């Protein structure tokens, strides 16, 4: 396979090194196009009001001073010559991208852009609470990617994978899940700078995130539930955001 790699933590992130090792176990035809600097929380955003710079830092390895979406768009339209990639892998993100996190995630957004451009895409993230267990993703990633590619999925769908916060040999299995509910947007800290002025920091404290996850992980079948059980969560995400039931109701009411 020809595989394109990207992420949102930046081209020098430790999780990206894990992704490269996963990809190298699958293929020798690997292209890397990733953000120059961290782009966590960028979502599916494009850079429209300034020029983008691409820095070649090695054979088939490029850094872009833009968002994950920029990286994939440039990779597929300008950087990669010849055949298009057979697969896009995004990650391995430092921290889970589960539940409502997927709407903020640049890691998931890179997979979204690949999907929109016709490339099968998998986003991968590693949950953690203390030291990040990168070896868990590295140990289970290659076999999981092979199985997913062998099965296949529709063109308008991406696969979102989250690895649990356990050692590689403690993973309890693979759960095919649905997106859970996790309120990230209300985690805002108010602080005071040295000059006495108020400022705000979005993201809150790690303990707040863990407590929220504990409350939500009890819903069976969700990605948070799987991670709480020490399992790998595999969630198919559709790019068609239309809510079918509401569409039918509105169509009948407005006819």
C-alpha cells in the first residue's frame, strides 16, 4: 500500500513516531505530510487568509505551517506525485479523541479530509492519565489496520480508533462502538496574570476530564465505555451529518 501519514500534534510529536512505526510494519511506500507545529483543537479548519509554506525535511517527508486539513489537501493535490495513497493514517494523538472530542480534533479532521478526497482513512489516538502508553498503540495498531483494510468501509465513512490507557498486554479486546457524550466545552479556567488582569484557559484540569469520563463511561456501547473497560474502541464516523428522523419530521411539517 501507499500510505499517507498526518496528525495534529506536529511532525515531531512522539505519537507521530509511533504512527510511523505502525505504518512501516505495513508498507515501504510511506508519505509524511504533517503540521510543522502542534495544531490540537484545530478541527476541520482550512488556512484561507495567508499563504502556506511547505518544508521538505527528508525523502517523502514534509512539514506544513498549517492545519491537519491543509496538510492532507496539499499532500493529495500538490505534494504526492504519481498514484494517490491507498490509505491515510492520522495520529497517534496524545490523548483520546472520543465522544464529542471528535468535533474539535485535528487528528480526526485529517482523516475527514482524506475521506472527502476519496482516500480510506483511519484516525488513531492513545488515551492516558499518567505516562502515555505509546507501546499499546504500536503493539495493536498494525494488526488492527490490516483487519480494517481487509474488511473495508463506505467512501463517506472514516474509522476512529482509540487505544485504552493500559499496557499493551492488558488490552481486553476490540469493541466496535458508537460516539459517546463528553462535555469538553465547559472546561474553562479563569485566572489572573501578574498585572492583575483576568484571562481564560480552555481545557480545565486533567482531574475534571477524568471525572467527566467516569460519569459517562457507564453507557454501554460507547467509545468511552470501551476505553473504561481497557478495550480498543473502533468507531465508524459518517461525514453525512444529516439527522434522518428530524429531516422526515420537518419535511412532513413544512410540506
